[in-house]
């Protein structure tokens, strides 16, 4: 039986739409990821795969998909990395991104997961879903490794030219995500700056500092932190403008390949060095993996009136399964209600 | 014979003043560094040690300093890391920093080298020496390791809230330093941004991009680069606002200790792992050293009407010797004349 091209949302079950065409290995990894997520949870929720029906069905056939709560909504075109984010929404209304996000807008699904063009997913979410009342700008929160686990960086690239109160809101949203999804108790929120003193920084950051102090009940604000404090795990939530966050994120992601080249040059010096490096291959891989944010199951776009999880184009089926499970958790734990209530109380 | 407390600058020899009291191990490391620099160059230039005469003489006595072209100028107080940069200049006019910088202002010395409070050295340089004509803000240029050698980041923390034309000037100054001091031919100047396209970035960076394009003869502008391109060595000079540069610099410096902790945790897993890590100690140390900017002999403050080299408080004698030699090179190669001429031609 062919799955219907409409989504039945009459039940109480959570429904997650997955952009089946977004990633570099679409739809194979998306379909496998969806299958894995449902198998791991015994079909605890429904997945709606959005994209080219024929291609998706072909992948489903190669999967042992019988009994999985998967349906398909057909969307014939794809937004690529080369599309201009906002223009793509108009030019490709029948893309998996726009069709999937529209399902979410119409509340036919509870969340949307995509490994497509980050800018386009952010634009589609903001324009179609709108913002949670009280939120000035949605923020991308990305996980960085640290000595004590992980730190959430907000904003990691959704917003440049932030106003000071955007930074304050990033702190509030990041704190809620950190508490409810990452399980941190009373998350420590640090403002990324060039020094610890209140007087340090650019105008934006100095003003944001004042807002955090004035509204001390909003989050557990630990003050300014410096670039060296991120990996040390000094804060659970690191607040900054998205320009800085994006540069930092991409810099961090490039550290492993820089080090790998160094280790390779060392191995090339001789047979002894080569042997030593061969013995180290596995521990090094594990250590470097910490810098790769796709391992954490995608990043949330916090502040939109819905649940959007964005992943790397090269996401593995495992990473996509993690993204889907995270989306489910965000729906279940009503993250947006917490954000709305917290920001309302502060007004 | 006690060295005189005045500086004789009647000869053509280059004279470098060294803040002998600035670092964490002052004056020991400063005095040893000065001695090393002069021994390595057969007294090619003169060093003036500025600071507590008794303490400096004690260190000189423990050094084989006979025949070295070192003189002392007494300064009884010290600017510390806890002093507010600008206030310190007024409150401590007899500090090694202010006395030494004043010698430079009066052209009794040709350069000043300090491992004191970076903010205070920057403030003293800017206020006492003034700026090169055409320079809006002096910039700290710091070296980052890369796959192809080193990249100079400007600005690394001297200027926040940069105007777009500051960024353009950072590019010009960085390019000249990269060419004359670091020996790069036609240095590639990249503008640090969140994407490669011209339309990307915050307002400041988009405007700066236009300036680089409009004045295409000024530097070899290769366009926008991203955070991941720095370690890849895509640019010889990476231009950004000092807020971003400072956070990035401190983040980069923290990478080795983060990785060391990971390697240590691995070693603690058993005797085999401990042995493997012991064998790796030296290569790891060498690889991590690349992230430590003091190894490069301090950082220049480009754009002041003089030559200022700033080093880490914990600089070793070797690092201080390198700073002194770099200062000599900057004087000899007339870096400031090149900056002034280039910026004049652009007006």
C-alpha cells in the first residue's frame, strides 16, 4: 500500500518531519536515520519523510521498513547549498524544505529536521513558523566539547549585528535548552568577552552584561568569560553574537584536520614514528570526534515557533537518528513553552 | 663602572629598550633574554634595560655580561596585570613601562619591548608615541600556526568596535609586516567572515570588503575567508575586529591543554596506554607548541609612531631574545615608513 500524501495528525502521537533530500547522501542517510530512530524507540513516534517519493520508496525498500511508522509526503525539488537562502523559499515552493516546513507551520507535524543549507533552513523556519512571543531573533545553539562535558554556544551563526538584548535572549534560550535537553542543573551562562571585568569588551557586550545583571533572576549568569574558558568548561552556555560564534565554530571544527596533518608529518619521519601513530589511530579518532558537532545530533534553532533541528550535510544515518530523537525530546519537554514563559515573566 | 642613567644615542647603532620588570619572572628572564640576543648577534645593537637598577645589576652579575652593550635606566615602580591600563600611565610615571616608552618617545631608543600588561603597553604606546600618519587605530598582529606556516591575525585585541576602514588599515599594516618581517611574497590578505560570498557577514565586514575591492592596489586581497581557513593557511594575513581576534587567539591557545587532558585521560586507562603516551611526549609537545604565540617572539603593535613589541608575561629568556631581535629588524627594515607611504598613496 502506498503511503498517503497527507499527514494524519488526529492522534496524540508526536510527528517529526524529516527533509529526506537535504544532505550530501540523500535520501539514503535520511531514510536509514529515520528507520534507526524508530527501531530504537519501538515506533514511539511517527516520521514523515518529505522529498522525492520514488527515491524515498527505493531506499525504504532496501531497508527492513515493514511496521515502521513512516509516511511520505512528496516534494519534487531540493534546496541546495548553492541556493540563496531567502530566494530559495520563493523559487522552490515545492522543495522538500518548504513543503516540510509548511507541514510544520500547519501543525500537521510537531517538528522538522533537515540537513540542508543551514541558512535556508533558518530562513524557512523564521519566515514560515514565526517567532515565539518575546523572542527578537531565533538562535542556533551549537555544542562545543569541554573539559567538563559540553558547552552550548549561542549564537553560532543565525544572527549577526546582534543588539545587546538579543544576546540576553540567547542566554535565556540557551539556558532552557541546556537544562531541559542537556540535563544541566542551573546552567552557568557566560558572556563571551575579551576579559573578565565588567568594563571589558565592545559596546554590544558591555550593554548585554548590564542586562544580565539587571535581570539576575532570569539565568545563572556567571559574568564574562574569555576564549580560553570555553574548552575549560567554565560555562554551560556561552553567549555571543553569531558572527563570532560562527567563526569560532568553524575554527574549532578545523582543529582536528590541522592536528592530523601534524601527526601524519610525524609518522612520515620513519618506521618507528609510523608504528607509534598506527597504535594511536583509534584514541586520536575518538579525541578529534569531540570537535565535530554533527556527533551531537544536529543543532536546534531556538526561538522559532516550532521545533527545527539542523544537521551537517554530511550527517551519517546515526547522526540523523540522533537529530530526530532530539526533535522528539524538544517537543515532549515543551521547550518553547518554557522559553515563552520565562521571557514573559521578564517583561 | 656603573652604567649611566642616561642614554647616549649619538651613534648610528640601533638601541632597543627592554622593560626589565614587566614579566612574571622579571627581571631574570628579561636580563637573560637581552644577554642572549646580544651574544647571538655579537653586540650588533645596544640594549637599554629599564627598571629597578639594583635588581637588574644583580641579574647582570649572575650573567656573563662583560662586554655586552647593555646599559640601565632606573625606574623604581612596575605596572602590573592588575593595573588599569590608562590609569597606570598617570599613577605610575616612574614605572619601567612609562620611563621606557618615554625614552622611545624622545627618540633616545628606537624600539621598546615589554612583557607587561598588554593593555597598558598598548595604551602607553598609543598615547606617548602617537600614531603613524594615516593610521586610525594601532593593531596587534598575532601569529597563528597553519598548514603552510603561519598566518598573521590583525587585529588580535587592540581595537574593539572597529569601523570598516580600521579593518582595511589592519590589512595594509599586516601585509607590510608579513612581507618585510615574515618574508611572505605578495601576502594574501583575507577578511574573516561567516561565508565566502561578498553578501555575507555583519555590516562592518561587508563595508570593509568594499574598501578592499575599491583599493585593490593596496594589498593582495583574496576576499572573505572562514574560521576553518585560518589553520589551513588560506591567507597570510587574517583581518578582523579585535574582539573576534582576541577570543579566537585565546581559544586557540587553550586547545593544547584541552588535548593534553584528553591524552592524559587516555594514559590513565592502563599501563599500555601510559607507555604509548610516554613515547609520544616529545612529538606532542612540539605540535602543541605551535599554538603558543610567545614562541614567535612577541607580537608587534603596528601603527604606532615607533616600534613596540609585546610579549607574554611568562615569556622565557629565549622568547624575550626573539622579541628584541624582531624589534631590531622592524627598525632596520623601516616598517613604519612603508606603512606611512602605502597609506598616503591610498588617500
